[in-house]
C-alpha cells in the first residue's frame, strides 16, 4: 500500500512545480515530504493539499485582457500574476471585437442605457484603432475559476483588493464605465458558454467539451456539439 501511494505521489509530483528534490543517502526530501526506504514518513499540510489538487478534476476558465490593459502595457504583468495559480494555458487568441460579439457576451446588459458606452470601451474604440482588440485565454487546472478570480479581484475596481489586478490597475471612467482591465469567468457554466462563444474547438489544444462534425459549403469543419 505504501509503495503504491509513493508511486502515485511521485507521478503527480513530476507534474507540479513545488521546488527541488534533494537526495541524501537513500532518503528523498521533497519540500513537503520525507521518504526513506520507499516509505512515506511525513506528509505535511502542503503535501496533502498538493496531492488533493493533483487528483482533482480540472476546471476551465476564460480570461479576456481588455483594451485598457493593452493601453497601459499590462499584458506581461497580468500573465505573470496568473503564474501564481499554476494553471495551464490551452487556448489563446487576439480578437477584434464586433458589436454582435459584445451583445452576445454581455447579453444580460445589452438593453441597459449604458450599453453603447460599454461597447465602445470593450471594443477598444474609446482608445483608438491601435487598441481595437482584446487578448483571450483559456486556462485549465484545479479550482481554476476561483484561483483566477482571487488574483483578478472584485469586478468593481473601487471594491477590489489593492494588491489584486483590478484593484491595482482598474478605475471608473468619467462615463461611469468600469475599466477593470480583465474579464474572467465566474462559474463553470459561464466558462463553458464563453469558451463556446469566443473559440472554435480547433483553437484549443485539448478536447474540453463534446464536439461534432458538420458539413458547411461542402467542407467538413469541427464545431461545438
């Protein structure tokens, strides 16, 4: 039983970035585990957490770097912050956002009086042709949604933790629109809807949702089922 557990642990450990392995006289010392003679002698709280995360079913979440992030040259800073979550990028693209796409993404807001201003901001038209684009990413990993949202901070920049992305870089503009730098999915359901909306199946390196083959203009393509 101990050896089987050890083999499972080493298998999962190889997939994690948790520090260097030290070897001393037949004993293996991990950052949070001590192994001697192929027996696990000590597994602390961090070790249990790491094992739990390694065996969890992965979540998928979508992140959009909005035009104000590009205006402020924050792309590198933001992606570096998300490294804290130890997630895997499985999809990425640059998109010029149409009004139709904004209406679909923000379907619950399209009848609001401020929607035109929201569209101008989200499409980048507020900042000029150079910034009429967004960067979109799909991340995969254990608890991906909650990890990303914790790093992103509250939707309203004025309510966000100052050390979060939105708290550090967001603001409310003169028209009352929240320039909060990024969008991130708030649930598994919204992540699935958003990924279906923004990505085609072949733009993601893994098959994360069911797909089907259809014929369009005598050409076979892959689309979401």
